[in-house]
């Protein structure tokens, strides 16, 4: 029993809150799977469209995917935004601007290719008239405009260390403007090809940082909590123990795809309301009564944030229970293998009339298997409580935008 307790040391709500406050997670973290990114992207959709994405994931119907994962799409969008910001500088030398526009066109072409693979990819969504009608009857057809919104959501896929790029990006816009001025001076004295080559090297694609990352950093707390939820979702669904017969009943009691999509929808809605509150405070904060009104609305939203953290924490506990159970399943498999070997040994020894040795081994293995099955029963009981916590978390209804009363 002590071994079981030791394996249940999952991340607490205080840990998750601290990660969100600091916009970072300790340790190196794998990027989200395509399914996790799609469920989070579905949080940008209307409830009906979101349920279609969840239903397709739950029934094993095809969903869009891209080489390298949707985190690469997020980095691609980040690079496009950076180049567009650099081109907005009216003092940008023409030679440098030409290089940047050429690079921007290349980045946009790559984004358009990903856009096609998400919105109009063959073999994912129905294309023929009869097939579309059939999927609509089965309520699994995602309309074209909803796929466009889904692509917009995938552009915001939570990605660790998305800002970790080469020294040019880290230098900031002011430094880039100074370097662009130097390139412009070089262009006036050197040949066009030499200046263009240097500018192309300076404003080249971001280079990945070498070596493992000690922590995963994010843009803000909202992206952090979305990544934490997707990270533990991946750890659950990728674990063979979750798809084993031992957890057949728990799998019917919670839809992890729907839970992640609903968490994402609530986080996105909460962030939208918070952005509107901040904008309203900036525009009308000079009036004390209005500022007090905004402060009261912010206080009313704090329980929503706490409930979201608790829902994500329940996912972390499910992940740790499933991972602990996977260890027990591997041990049981070894015990069963040992039992099969003992049967073969018993068959050989019985010929020599020495059955008592094999009998002792069989009893030992049987006791080990029973102990392992008892551990799994404990894991199922604990998992039952965690799933109950998830099921009891009613989604909060948040307005799409904040309107001052």
C-alpha cells in the first residue's frame, strides 16, 4: 500500500497555479500531439462545431494532421508576425525590405500549404455530395467555415519555448532596425548581390536552440494552462494501460477529448473577457466608480480560474494513476511469463518425479499475481474518484465579450 501512495504524487493545484503565474513548466516537455492540438483548437469553435470535432476523435474518424505537428504551425505564424512587424518600419532600407518580403512570401506559402491540409485535405472530411449528406446525418461533418475557424485556433497551438529563436530575434525590433540601417549603408558601397546575401543571412530562418531545455516557457498563464491540460491528456491516451481491459469501465465514464476541448473553450472565453476588462479599464479607469466596477467583475472571475485549475489537476491525477497502473501491468505480464516457464519446468521435472519444487514455484507466482491484481483494483478505485471529480465539474457559461452594465 505504501508503494501505491508513493506513485500518486501528482501535481497539485498549487503547482499548476504557480506554473501559470510564472508562465512556465519545469523540465523539458514534449510538444503536443496533433489530437491534443486539435481539441484545444476546437475551443475556438461554437459548441455545435466543437462537439463534431470531439465526436470524430471519439469514434476514430480522420482528423487533419501536418508533418512536424501543429507546434511547427505556431512557430511559422510567429515568424510571419515578426517579419511583418519588421517590414512595417518606414525607415527600412529597400535592399533589406526586398529580402524580408522574399522571406515573408516563402513563409506565407508554407502556411497556405498547411491551411489546405487542414481545411480541404483529401481523405479527411467528406467531399462528394452523398458522403457529405451522410456525415451531416451522422452529425460528424465539419462545415467549411468551421474548418477555417479551427485553422485559426491551430495557429495559437500552445507551444513551449516558441520565442526561443536565433540572436536576431532576441535582439528586439530596435536592434533589428539598427542592423537594417547598417545593411543599407553596405548596400550603397558594395554590390547588390553581396548586400543581399548578408541581409539574407541576418534575417534567415530561426535556428533551434541546442541542448535540452531546462523548462518550458509560454507567452502567458492562459497558454500555460492549455499546454498543461494537453500535456497530461497526451500522457493518458498514449499509455497502453488506459486502453487495456482493466480500465474499460473508466473509459466509458469520461470522454477525455471532450474534457480537453471544454477546458480549452473555457480558458479561451475567460481570456477574452479578461482582455476586454483590461481594455475597458484603460479607456475608463480615470473614473473611480467605473474602476471599482471593473475590479468587482475581475473578482467574480477568480473562482472560474480556480475551477479550471482544479479540472486540469484532476487530469494530472488520472495520468499519474494510469502510469502507475502501467507499471503493475508490466509486472503482471512478467509474472504470467514466469508462470508459463514454471509450467514447462513442472512438465520436465514431473518426468523425474520431483513435482514439489515446481509446486512451490507455482504458489509463489500465484501469490505475486494476486498481489498485482490487488494493486490494480486499488488503482481502479482511485481512478474512479478522479473521474468523478472531472464529471462533477460543470462548465462555466461565460459571455463571448464583456459588456459594461
